[in-house]
C-alpha cells in the first residue's frame, strides 16, 4: 500500500512538469514581447523592465526562474491588470470557485448516491426513470444551454433569484450556479451507483444475507453499500476534472468572479501570464484531486494490491 | 411421398438454404441496427439536420451576415421568410443557425477523423509492440486524462489567436485518448491470435501486420467509439465557441449563437431557443445512434 501510494504520488510530478513546460514554451513561441506596445518605451526603461522580469536572460534561465517562483507559490505578475499580481487575483477568485464547486460536489454525492440506491432497489420505478431521464437530458443539453434556461425561468420569469453576479457569499447568488453544477454531476453519480448496486445485490453474499432473513434495510446499509460505493469513488476523479470545465462555463453563464471567469477574461484580453498561472494552478489542483481519489480507492478496496 | 409432402420438403429446403446463405458481421449488424426504432429515427433526423445545414443557406433568401433593415430583432414569423426571427442586427436567425450548424458539424467531423486516426494508430502501436514502448505511450494517455482540456484549449487560443484550424487541432489533441485505450485493449487480444502468428512466421514487417491485419479487425470497436466521440467533439466545439474562443464574427457556430442568445435572453428568448434546440437535437440523435450501433455491433449481446 505505502509503496503504491509513494509511486502514485511520484507519478504526478512528470505530469505537472510536462504541463508547466509545454505551456511555458508555447507562451514563448509567440512573437513580440510583453512591452511592445504602441507607446514606445525608452531603451533604458525597457532594459530595466526586462531586467526586472528576467527577460534579458536566455530562455532556460528564465524557465528555471519561473519554476523557482512557482515552488515558492508565486505565479508572477498580470499583464493587463497592471497593479495586480496573479496571486492577488487568484486569492480573490479561488474562494468563489471552491465554495461553489465544493458545495455542489457534496450535494451531488449525497443526492446522487441516494437516487442511485432507490433506483437500483426499485428498478422501473419512478425514481429509476428519473435517474435515466437525468442522464439522457444531461448528455444532450449541455450546461451552457441549461444554465441560461435556469436564468430565464428563475431569474427573469418568476424572479426568485438574481440572474447572476456575486455578493460576498450571499446564498441568493450561489443557489442557481450550485443547482446547475449539481445537476450535471448527479446524473453521472446516480447512474454509476445504480449500476454497481444492482450488480452487488446479485452477488452470493447478499443472497446469504437475504437467506439469513435480514431486513432489506440492513442488507443494503450494512453489506451492499460499501462495495457498491467503490465505482462511485473511482468516477469522482474524472468527474472532478469535468467539473472544472463545467465550472468555467457556469461562472461565465452566471458571471461569477471565480477562477473560470478570470481565465476566460484573461484569454479574451490575451493576458498571457495570468492565463499561464491559472492553467498551472488548476492543472495542479486537478492532478492532486485525481491523486486523492486514487489513494482513497486503494484504501477502500481491500481487493486491490498494487 | 404425396404431392403435399413434396411441396413442404421444398419449402423447408429453400428456407434452410436461405439460412445457410450466411450473413457477414456487418450485414448482421445492419439488420439489428434497423430494428432499433430510436436509432433509425435519430439517423433520419440527424441526416435531415445535416442536409439542412449543407443546402439550406443556398436555398433561403437571406445571407448569414447581411442586415435586414426592415426586420431587426423580430420574433419568428412567416413574413419575408424569417422563420426563426432575426437578431438585434437584423440578421436572419434561421440562416445563421444553419451556417453555425455547418461550422459545428464540419469541425466535429474533422476533429473526429483526426482524433480517431490518432487514437487507432497510437493504441494499435502501443498494444502490438508492448513492453516499454507500451508503458511510455500509455503514460502519455494517462497524463492527458489528468489535464482539464478546456484550460489548455484556452491557453492555445490565447497564444495563437482564434481560427478554424486551431479549434480543430485543439479539440483533436484532447479527444483521442478513449479511442487509444480501447484500441490498445482490443489489440492485446488480437495479438495472440493464430493469423498474426502466421503473418509473423512468413516475415511480414511489424508495421504491415499492425495496419493490414490488426487494424481491420478493430473496426467494430472503432465504429462504436467513434459514435461516442462525435457528440463529445461537437460539445467541446460549442463550449469553446460559447466562451468566445471559437470562430470569429461574422462567422458563427451553435456555441456562438447560444452565447449571443444568452445576452439578450430576456427580450428575445427565441435567439437562444433555436440554436440551443439545434445543438441538443443533434447531440441527442448522435447519442441514440451510438447506442444503436453499440447494440448492433457488440458480439456479447447475441
């Protein structure tokens, strides 16, 4: 177990390094420098600026500087927001994204697992059809279609919630985005849970438990639910990755000042350093999430020996 | 033997012969596919959508970029053939939806072809050669899985600007891994078959074994996973366009139209309704066709 954990942790390093390196090189492939603007800067000022940002050094040295800064948690300066460092911008945006994403993830796991259990135990019931329907709708109606429809119905027609924006974690502004993100994840978790529980309920040890005369409740809660949850855990990694994509769309739809909105705006402004810093940050986040899910899986499933 | 019996024997014989006249895997699959009503209806609808996108703009009286000064931001009406209404610039929404569909479908098609080819070559090579090559190639796949593709797409668009071929390239880079994994798994099982051994024995070079003997035997699974790739790729393109990272104005795609529609949703809801419906119908049909093909081609389901 420990050797697996160690190997799994070490294996994330090349992924992260490759992403940083490729992104960094792509950035430096672009013609022109950061201070080539219409307004000519005098040669002395330019030299000073370049020295400050180490732009006068050879590329490999700049790259090492960048890595060194990253290791110290410094993502550099933003190109467009002159007085802001990328760190400042991230510090303001990250809590927004994490609160929306985290809350919706917890809600989706709870609702998804519950729906999956009911659907598996009562196949062809209303709940079962509902889980199927969620899956069908989720695969055909992407979040950027459902999101605006939510706004149209709940913000414009019945006026229960604001159409978007943010106000210091006021729940009024958080509910619709969370609903949208949850909706996407619930269908996946629900379907996986349903499938795996049906499979577990057909195994011999569950039959034995039934033969002993245990009530269904005990069978499910004590015996079936643990093995049935394993596939759900394994799907959480990919789900976390796709949630990042979904979060970018959600933040754009509801104009929330989160990481996703920051990155899309940065791309629109061609704010290279900001986008690079955010890409590095979020990739590391995604890789770490994946790592945690894999480790959790290894702990939870005693059958797996690496 | 009576006359009646003779006739019966004849009938039986012909029916037996008809059965013996064997059916290939593909013919079998076709018969099963066409028994699946949802899949057939989806195929018809999707074909109609594609034909409308291809030929609609040629037939309709409006152009996708010209302003109709007499009808700006009007709702759907039969007047002057603005069946889907117009946007706030007076451009006909029906024609724009069809042109947007062209872009979305063409990008979807190209990116699918690219990612499927890369996936097949990558997976078959890794699976067939095996050993260190295999583990390195599969590590690359794992690595790409761990990266949220949208971020890299955003970075690429930030750096290289927005254009058609870049969008295709970006989408392709991040959608071939499923195919590679599946193809690799299948290749591993084909590799140990006798006909491969025979090919090796008579000295066929490795790359020819891969492309002439392994790849043709992968086609069933490739078709199934291609149908999963198509809606995924179309969706990715729409997400990029929706975020303003796809094709540029006045050119359009479904994602761009949905984004435009979102901004003016309160006043003119049809502007998001029609492109959104077009995208959703396409995705829905593509999913059902995929399900149908999977049921038709999956040998486990006999």
